[in-house]
């Protein structure tokens, strides 16, 4: 006789789908990969925009990185190295020549250096010989240089005669009217420029190196706010270097090296 006390248990199994082949997990992985690649290329682009000194600092940091080493952080190290290592800039030959000429003036014309101004202009270097109050380079209304002016012109000539440059000589006056009959500041400035040219040639500058000699009267004052300032009375000697021609070293520098 059958045992009616037994209980029948029915198990229902719910059949699950495959969720479209592993579900959406691959999409998450792909998104992570794409984000990482984008960040990587962005990093490369940022590094390429850095100055060489900063790139070197970054490379040095990661090359010698030590997790257990205390000290400056990465940004602090990069900043310190950047301050110590400055980018190398192309040397300007005109600036170099200007500085060398200043050394010559300091050595050979120390007592007259206040009469001499040196600066760079487009394509060349300008040397200006100026009057000071009570210390003219030319006597009043005269085109004959003083002994001090001749001394300055001699040193200048010695240091520019071998330069690969054409030379312009310009004469300037102040705005005080010239008191000499029919002669004006135009004639006086031109005559003084020509006298300076003769001194340069007498001290070794070849005549064919002279490109122009011109007088500007008082039309180009050095001290614009005071046209009657004695410093407006000056001779400008401009070395006009041709493109890609570098100036040589002044005689004083060569003597020091020799």
C-alpha cells in the first residue's frame, strides 16, 4: 500500500538569457580604454608644448623617481630646474659688438666716455659722439673737431676699420640758430660730418667703406623735449652690416686674447 505521507516537491527552474553575449561589460571596458588613450595623447601634446628645460626636468623626475624618498614634489622640482636652466637664445652679433665697443671705450677713453653713446639700430650699430655742457666736440660755429673729438674718432676708427660694414657719418646740431651770415645749421652739420669722415679716413678707415656723409641740422634731436640741449650737437657713426654678416671683434678685444 502506498505511503500517502510523502510530499511531492516541484522545482521550477527559470531559464535566464545570455544578456546579449556577456551583457554590457565590454562597453565599459572599451570606454575606459578610449578615455585612457585620449588622456595619453593629451599628455603627449602638452609635453610637446613645454620648453626643453621643463621636459628635461620631467624626464629626470621619472627616471630617478623613488616612492620612499622624501623631498620636493614633482612640481617644485620642475619649477626649481626651470629657474636654474634658462633657454639658450640665439646670440645677436650686433649686441655683442656693441658690448665689445663699450669695453674698448671704458679701457681707452675712460675720461671721455660720457661723450660717447653706443646703441643698435636696424641692421647695424650706432656710435654717437655728443657735446656736454661746457665741453663741445667742435668749437662754437666751427667744423674743426677739438683734440678730444679727434682722440675719440681715432679710437673709433681703429675699431671699425676692419669691420665688414659700410659706414654712414651724420652731423647734428641743436636748435640754436647759427650766427654766421648766410651759413645755417644745415651747412654746419654737414661740414662737421665731413670733418669726422676725414678723421676716420686719416686713422685707417678706407674711403670706399664710407657709404654716406650727411647733415641733419636740428631736425633729429637726441633730446626731443629740449631741442637746445647741448647733447643734440653730435656726430653719429653708423656701421651698416650686410645681412648674415657678423661683426668681428674690436682691436682691444683681439689684443687681450693675443
